[in-house]
C-alpha cells in the first residue's frame, strides 16, 4: 500500500474539508432541492441562492453547490453558463442588461448600449470604477412590445431613448 497516496484521504471519523457555503445557504439549497425527486433539478435555484448572498458564483462555490446537489462541477457549470443571469465572475452592485434581440436591435439597442457605455465610462462586460454597475448584453428580455429594453437589477425599463436611459441611471444610482 502506498502510504504517500493515503495520508491525505479522510479516515474513519474524520470530516471532509469545510464547504465555502454558509449554513443558511446550505439550508436554503436543501429546502429548494426537497421539492424535486432529483436534487439536481434545483440547480438554478441553488445558484441563485448563493449569488443573492455573494453577487456571483465562484469556482469554489460552484463545486460546493454541485457536491450538495449530487452533481459534478462540470454539469453544474454547464447550467450556470447556459443561464445568463448567473454570474461566474464578479459584477457590480447592479447589473445592467441591455437587450440585443432582433426587436431591440431594430429599434435602437446599439444606441442604448453606446449611450450607457458613454455615461458609465465603461465598455460591454466591464464594471464602473466605483463597483456600482456592470454592463452586459442579454439575448431577450421578453419586452419586444417596449423595445428597446433593459433590465437593471430586477427592474425592467422599456421604450428607451437617451432621456429614459438618463432617468433610469439617475433612479438606479440614487437607489443603489
């Protein structure tokens, strides 16, 4: 038996390494998973629970969530990277998602993006120096009847022009 390979393995009553998740996060994830026959079905809810507390989901967080749900980290990462409201890198306090779907694009999504970038002094995918806002595109917000549209945090803004954009930034800056 190779002693070197076995010295770091847990034995008998030893505990596994601590999880980076808090007890409250674990309890919330377990509660969400209890509603499904397969705990992995709660993967999006679990990712949202951690992101709500931390602002984003780190690799260590992802591994701990996957273990808790009985998934591989690669499986959960596939879910996290497919679902565009899960952030796998740090983001600002508020994320601005400007819609770049066909409807929004036809009605001025490029102007929305450019105006936001100019006002915030950042490019797409960047965060303001004060950490307040991150600017990201999103495929669709389901607000085609109010295109162009954007989402700041959980607030949807539609029928955007420069005046509406400035008013939204003022409101969100004041609220944040």
